[in-house]
C-alpha cells in the first residue's frame, strides 16, 4: 500500500500563535487594529489603494455587486467552470448570472466569447482566475470600457498572480479574495476585497457591517457616541483573530509560491509521460499563483481514477464540475447539457491532485506513479474507468 498522501496540509505554527496571543492580550476580538494592519499589508502587497478584510470571498463578491448598484433586472457575465459561490453571490445580489464558455487549455473565462453574451441588461463581467492563472484582464477591460461595464474579479485562487504585467485588482473595479482553509493564504474562513476606487471603499466599509457608521473598536477607542445605520448592510466583517493568522503568512507568501513551483514542475515532468493525461497550460507573460494542480483525464476515466487513488490513500478533489448543470442552476436558469461544451468536458475530466508547499517531492512521485499505473491497467484491460 502506498504511503498516505493528504490533499492538503496547512503551514501554520508559532508566528501565527504569537499574533493570536497579541490579540488575546488586548480588548478587541472583533474588527480592530489587527484587521487594519492586515488590510494595509494586503493592499501594499497587491499594489492597490484599499483592501478590506471580510468573512469570505462570497461575501466580498456579494457586497461588491451591491456597492456598484447591481441588482434585480441586471445580468453579470461569468464562467460555469468555478465554485458555485461565484454565481450564487450574483443571485444573492438579485442579479442573474450569464455563463460564457471557457478557454480549452486553461479553463478560464474565454474573453473572445464575452461580447456575444452582452445584452442591454448586462452590468458587469465577473472573471475567475482559475487554479491561480489570471484571465486575460487587458482584453476584458477593453470590452468593459467599450460597453460601459464594471469588472469584479474572483481571485479566490489567485493572490500572487501576474499576467501581461497586470496584478489582481489593477484593471477591475473590485477584486475579491478567499482565505478558506486550503488557500495559499488562509485563516480557515475569511476573505478580502481590494479596490483603487475611493468612492467604492467607503460604501464597502458600510456594507460589510450592517451599514453602521461606527464599529465596536471605534466605540472602545473613542468612547460611546450615537451611531447611525445609513444603508442596508450585512455581517461580513473580518475579526482580529482571523487577521492575526493571516499576517505572518503574508510575509512568507512569495517564498511559499517558490515551493509550489518546484512541486508543479515535478508533477509536470512526471505526468507529461502519460499519454491520457492533459494539464492546464499557463501563459508566457504570467506568474501562476499555483493554488491547485489539476489534471484532465478523458474517456470516462476520472471517477474511477479518484476511487482507485483513494484505495491507495491518495486524497483528491474535483475542481470543478460545470456548475450550470447542477440542479439549482439548471432549474433556475434553464441550462442543459451542451450549452457550454468545453466547461462540461472539463467538468467530466478534471481531478485536483495533492498539492501544498510543505509536500515532499517524493509524494509527487507517489501520486504520479499511481496515476500512471491506474491508467495503464485500464488500457491493458481494454476497459474504461467510468
């Protein structure tokens, strides 16, 4: 039996505990100085004017749409090759997600297909930087400017990315990030929104905490004064404990990306020898954030491959099945098989392999050899793995 290989392990320890202890020594556990410190550091890292810590990327997308006055009767163009929250956040704002098929070699939203999906109701484009490779933001920005649309980036997979000299948030109205348990930057749950727009950040700050003009930290620092609620807001504020976990990781984020790159190169070298395995490509002028390492296996092999890897104690996940065929979206939007064939094929073929920065290189070899052996056994028997 192979050595057990987990899909993911976090890399948290003494630096994070020290920051948490600093929070515990103070009076404010909710949104306060530690969150403000993280927000400054995160904005500086991205090269953006503003960053706000929130509870999730879902919340960041939702309130970014609201801040841009996008709601009932409006349409937002996005991708079916993503986690469901990208599209449900649009619905939570009262708008309608309009899916566009993806690039066959990356899985990213295909900018060349976007214009055909624009209608008089279209208000925004919501690209997803899948797996850590940024979409073609220059092309999307050109379309948005010409057609008078906003852009909100789903950067759940991509903090470190660069493409064509562009970083997350640089060419959009708002960029939304996830700090979920398996992300390159994690606090278990959490997220952020970054923007260069002064007018937008003021509204976002109200939207993330019930529309209130004063926070608990404000009242503690300044003494009690009556506050107001100036709009309908939500409970999306990050707390000091989450920020404390993020601050030390942000300092070592680029070093961890280097470790991920080594693992990705090893995987690519090993898996390129398997004729029935394809891997998403990157772009020449790009820094890939390397959040996930997915492969695509055809001929009905994916599900059985996952089962066989599980028998060898190798954990995998699927990122993602094409979401327009999931019951909720199929029922709500009237989609059916064949609507977005590239995304559908990827959804039937994709499997994400174990991938995290402290993973030993020998685990890459164990996983790659297991994939090769399972697929070879299927070819030898003349059977598919479905």
